[in-house]
């Protein structure tokens, strides 16, 4: 399985509204529920009015379109990283999954995954 490195630094935010989100940028993931609004964006696109934010994330995505019948892809990746005490923030879209890791653990995460047979591109 191929994992594509994303060339950005990310920030994960909690917001009170969506008014200042730059949704026309290269990477913007908004999650809205009855309890909260979350945003994952490139750090330079972080809205000024966040309630909380956590900077210093790097990421990769699973290459290709994942069929909904595929089972365990995200859990296998997260298990490998958890075994190596590397925390993640996962984002799933219709096509694929994205894994974010704190910058200080990013290279180690890629090395661990490569050692388990994942191809890093």
C-alpha cells in the first residue's frame, strides 16, 4: 500500500463558527456535529478566531480510492503507529484516509511504516 506524504504543516482547530474558514485552499477539512466544529487546515490558513488549536502536525494519505468494502486499512496503520507510541489524528474522506502525526514523530512514523511494508511516496 502506498502512502503519499503531504507537503504541508497542519493545524487542528476548534471553532465557534465557519465564517473565517478559507475553504478554497489546497487542504481544508471541516467536521461539524451537534457539539462542535473542527477544522484541519494548513497552518498558514488557520483562522484568527479559533477557540482552541493545536499546531505542528504533518501528514500523509493512503494513495488511490478506497472502496467501502475494504476493511481494516486505517486500523492497521493506527495499530502499527500505536505499537510504536506514535499518536495520530485521522481524517476520512469519501475517497481515502489521511493520517496526521505530530512533527516530532513524523520521520519515525514513516520509517516504522516503511519497515512494515508500506511504500512511502
